[in-house]
C-alpha cells in the first residue's frame, strides 16, 4: 500500500476521511510539525491537507518520495510554490469541492448587506422591532441589480448562476475570457476591470491571492465604485487593501461590504471593521461545510490514486502547470 499523510486540522472531519479512504492507501493522520508527522514524511507518497508556509525546501528534502501535495482548499496562497517547483512536486487544489458553498455564501452576504440582516436582528433582539426611525431604513432587492464578478473561475461561475436565478444582471472581469458562446450560455458579459467597478451595484471577488491580485482593490478602485454599491469578498483578505476599505466604508465612498476574509486571521479585537454599521462579517467559513467534507476527501483520494498509478494529477495550480 502507498502511504499518504492527512494533515490533521480542526476543519477536517477525520471520521469522514476514514470512511472514504480507499483500501489501497495507507493513511496516516498527523498534525503538521509533530513527531508522527515528521516520521511519516520519510516514505509518504502524497500529502493531503491545507497550505502551510513550513512546506519549504527542507520539508521536501525530508519527503524524498513525495509525488503530490493535495490541498483540501481552493486557495493556495500559503504554499511555497517555488520550493514545490524545485522539488518537482505538483500542488493541486480541491477541484471545486467547496465551490457551491462559497458561491452560496457570496449570495448570502449580498442579501445580508442589501437587507441589513444583522441590523434587523439586533433591533428585534433588543426590543426595538423596526429600529428607532423607520424613515431612515432602506432595504434593497437583488432583482434587477448589476453584479460584477471579479474572477470567473469555478466559484465565480456558480455565483453567476445563482445571481441569475435572483434576476440579477451579471458582468465579469477575468484575465481568461469566455468565448461568446460560453458567455451567452452562462448569461454573463465581459467588461473591463474598471468598468465593472464603476457600473456594478455589487462587486463580488473570486480571485486567488497572488502577487498580481494582492490589494487589487485599493483606495483608487473603491473610489470608482458607486456610493450605493456593495463589496463582497469571499476569496482572500489581502486582495483588498483593508485600511482603504475601512476608510471607504466610513466616508460613505461605498454603501457597505460583506466580508468572509480579512488581512489578518483571526482579526485583532480592535479591528475598526467591528464598529462599522454597514458591514456583515463572517469567520472565513464560506468554504468548509459538512456537505463538502465528502467532496473534498473524495477528490483528494482520487487524485492520490491517479498519481500513484502514474497518471497526471488533476487541478494542478496554474503556476505549476506545464
């Protein structure tokens, strides 16, 4: 049997992994950095888990038989890509296992900011029913609004489909463009990056965190957005310049934001976002659901088996594709 390591993590339901692991795989469950993990590295063929900055050159030297780093997440910004390249080990993401969850969460945040759900809940729970001044309450529908999607990968496409079901008009920007037939089938249209920012009622971010995308939404980009527009981020915190966003939310440059991710995670208790009334915040929980535990492990084990039998792995991250 081929040995694989499942890096133990609170976000992984290990019982599901044991339920699904094929009998041809000898799975060792160990927390990264522990003696058990280091011992298993010596003859492990695959590593299944989340990206970890400790996976540097020394890590790969300690794992001479490693043929695959299989992530259980879509994002890979915590991985040392160059170390993996030097070792000749592919890094693969989760094959869209959490795409439905993240797309649903993006729509959730759109609805939450448009309907002011957190504010409504706080008022009802405090006995204020509809607040102190009903004349100032402005709630909005998604139908007829323009959604701008930045990054039309698997998650972006699923977000577009859900938005279309709400009656939204969807435009997108991505460095990889759809063909006209593909765009017509999905019901979206391509717009330039700045055009998406200027003309969208809601901008939803779905890009990986790379050197090119870090702070791609900063003060200049936020100023392009309409004062009535909302920003939704379910990808990675540093894609947005957080101080610039706080300033834009405070000054009324944009109407509000729905955020699942932050510059620093967990954010410090004095983060100014916590005091703003026009934001809805969640704890980087868009991706991990109970449903996709099965999909993530199923995809991971399938890719491990592919590599072990000599086939090319699926879902290699773009930076390491041939």
